[in-house]
């Protein structure tokens, strides 16, 4: 029996508005991010997912909060959904890093999995833990529809893993997941995945 996972990136933060890597740093939402969370809540009220799971980071929890209130349910928190640790680039932009260490930045741009940022989490390990988290969520909710609020890089790595796309291509194939937009993924009991939609904005449901 398959499970439909409704994947949403958290709302905007100050660092993301400036294109800075937040990673495991616990950065709060901007006013725009809170508005995006409210839009996700309205979407959830209209589409009625059966359960909600979030990353343990506060920006994901806050993004899911309006949906939880709309549905009257308590979210599950999954440590495996946390964002990748970006090492020395946490709180910085890629341009700032490139100005300081141009060769390392160029290697990252060419192959971000083989050449991650210094001190960063191994992208292969991040992809594996994220994929395991989604498979576990699917197994816990057979035949149901589950809203999962997590993070841009982690979700892109996991999508590549589950869809058999070379992991080093994640930045090219999935340039970014929009804040609080819905990406619909179907997982069956054998772990096979199908991408049903990508980056569908919640705002289309507003009257």
C-alpha cells in the first residue's frame, strides 16, 4: 500500500532571504516566513492530510504550526529530517565562501557531493538518513497522506536518492524547493517512489 508524502520546505528566514546557508543553525522565520506558514496552514485545512511530521529545527516546527492548529493534530518530530550541517559555510553565502576559498567553492559547484564544504556533513550520509526518515514515515502511515516539513538541501538529496537520480546532480536537477510549497511524493511498501508534483504553491488555494 502506498503513502503520499506532501513535502514542504520551511518558511523564509533572515539567512535564507540573504541566500545564507542556515543548516543546523536554529534560525527563526521572518514575517514573510510566518505568512508562508499561514498559507501552508490554509492549504492543510483544505486538503486535510492525515498526519504532520517535522524536522526538529524551530523554523520547520513554526512552519508546521498553523497546519497543526487547522487540523487539531499534534506533529511528530523526526531527527532524521534535520537540515545538513554546512560546516564553515553556516551563516555565509556561497559568494562569500568563494571570495575566500575560490578553488573549494568551484569544486563544490562542480560536484557538491564529492566536494562538500569543509567541516560539513557528508551528503551521502545526510541523504541516507533523510531517505530512511521518509521511508519510516511512509511505513507508519500506509495508505495515508502525510505533510512533512523539512529543509531545502536535505529534501533535494532525498528526492535524488528515492528517484534514483545521481546524488551529485541535486543542485542542477532540483535548483531549489520554494518556501512552504508542496512537493508530492508517493512511496509504496517496497520503497519505490514516484514524484507526482514539484513546488506547487499553497497560495493558489487562497480565495
